[in-house]
C-alpha cells in the first residue's frame, strides 16, 4: 500500500499562492486563496459570504462542498475552509472573473499532478525544489529548506500523536523553540526582518535555517525519548530542544565573532540580488 502524502503544499496560479492539502486521497484547496487569486479582494472571507448570499443553491449545498481542514502555516496548523477540485469548480461558477477559465484549466492540471504524486511521492519534493528554483534561490539554500520542511513535518506529526490538537498550541510550541533558539518569537523575528504575511523560513539565511532545523530536530528527539504526552510536557520538550540549538548558536557567534540572526530577507539574500537589477 502506498503511503498517502499528507503535507500541505503550495501551488502557483499567476504568481498567486494557493495552499492545498490531501484529504481522502485527493487535493483540497484553501477557498480563501482561490478567491484571492481570482478577485484580488482585500477581504476574501467577506467576499465568500457575499457570493453565498448571491447564489442560493451554493449556500444550500455549502456544507457538502467544503470541509474545514488543517493547513500547515508558518505558525503551525490552521483550520481553513477547503474544497476539492469539483467543489472549487462549483464555487468558481459564482465568481465573475476573467481569470475563471484559465483557473479551471490550471486546476485540472494540478489535479493530475496529484495522481502522479500518489504513484511517485518523490515528484512532490521535486516540484517544491522547482518552485524555489524559479524564485531565484540557490541549490544549496533549497537543499536546506527542503530538509527543514521534512524535519518540521516529523516534529508536528509527533505533536499530533502526543495530544497536541489546537492551532494555538502548535503556535505556542513553535514559539518556545524559536525563543530558545534565537531569543525571538516568530512574530518578533518577522518584524526584525521587515516581513508581514510572508513565510519567515523562506526569508532565512543558510545558517538561520540550519539552527531552525537543529532546534526542531532536537525537540523531536527529546519528545520521543522522554515520551512527552500532552501540551505541558511537549512545551517543556520544545524549550529544551530549542535550548540545544540556542547554546550551539551562541557558541558559534562567540567563536566566529558574527551574529547568526540577520535582517536579511528573500529579496536581499545574495543569490537573489540579481533579481533587483
């Protein structure tokens, strides 16, 4: 039996990111992201409500069309309204947009990619690499980023198995690791780099990614070896795992004479400066 891919992925439609996750062995797409891609609405949630008000049949069948699913974000898992390919096609019918037809063709292609990934899971990783490559990241950076994604998934899978269920709990545990590793919460770290909604790790330097991986890998090892159960025990393990990375970071800073925590972001990273020319 082939193992089902359960990771949240990012698909790109005309430079817009569409988050998707696997549910019942098929792709389910974040409805909010689809609406944003088609309409450029400043408030996609409110736009969705207006669409349902205009289309009585869509409103009646809404609970059959969509499901609230866990989507991985920078802060952990977030519950979002999602729909499969068929459901998205139905929602698009009620959205007046010149992008609707191109989006339908794109959606059909993405659905086919899901079938390919079930047959060959390595394709999912290859597509992630290709996405970062297209954005201008170096091969060395991409290698670290992809490995970091895998380590993060291993850790959050352990949290889920050990009784961590709520989105807020994932955010707190992630924050504990970050504070112990870097002395900054993820939100403070993003502010330090001049970011807003962007994914923090997509804007980290090589060394920042390495210490992020060390903090989460250490947390997973401590969590498993101590058999941490429930939120409180996992929070303690998160702090201890982050502290391992934090101690290593400070030791490197002491011996190298250079700070690891950087204000560099994606646009400013050396491999991407050429994009500004």
